[in-house]
């Protein structure tokens, strides 16, 4: 896994105030996305993934992470983007969604950034019907950059969360 500007302090600071307005940013293709840091438990390189039958195509399978079986999903495939080969920069961002640990495969992790609420705009109305748009929390503006902020609670629909919880058990 490549070096990234994310420290253990970024991930493990338990003070809720310091976690608010902070996002772990990562890249998919040419776009930069962000997820609230409070959901992130760790970042690891891609490991051997064991496929699980009868799962949606974007759920790649499970990994054994220090004895815990974690389902992993490829965000590119979830967003109906063109798949790409995993490389040394590909990372698995382990998040906790509704008390379920899930690994999110991303092209590369960037850094933890603070984005204040006044710098977050709703997604454009024209994109709300697209597959990707339904997972967007907002657009975070940092200087001249725009980061697409994801709503992890919406990333997996109820039946998919049920399937993942079964795999994790």
C-alpha cells in the first residue's frame, strides 16, 4: 500500500468534537470522494478476497482481518464505473455501518480533511436520479476543489446490509 497522509491519530481520536466535519478522502478515477472519519476504523492494503456466492457483483467477497471476517465491496462497481485492476495504491477502507464492519475498495486513499458545514452544498438537482447521486451527502468545497461526500448509511440498501451481516456472522 502506498504512503498516505492519514495518521493513527486521524483514525483513533475518540473526541467526538474533533471527528465532526472531518472526512477521509479517496480517489476513484479522476474524482475525489470523502466519507465521515467517524465511520472509519482502519485502512489496509488489498488482501486475498474469498468470493461468496449469490452476492451482488459489487460485493467482492470477504477478507480475514486479524481473525475477523469482513465483507468487502468495490465502490467503483457500486457506482457502475469501469472496473480496474487492483495495484499497490488500491486500499480497503474498513468502516462500521450499522454495527457491521465493511471494507470499501478504493483506488487510493488521500488524506483526512476538515470541511465545515458552510462549505458543503447539496448535490445538483440534475444528478439526483443517477445511480451515484443517491449516495451523495453533499459536495464539499475546499479552495478550488470539490470533494464528493458520500452518505455511508445509503451506500448499502437494507437487503444488502442484511446479506452482509449474514456473511460477517
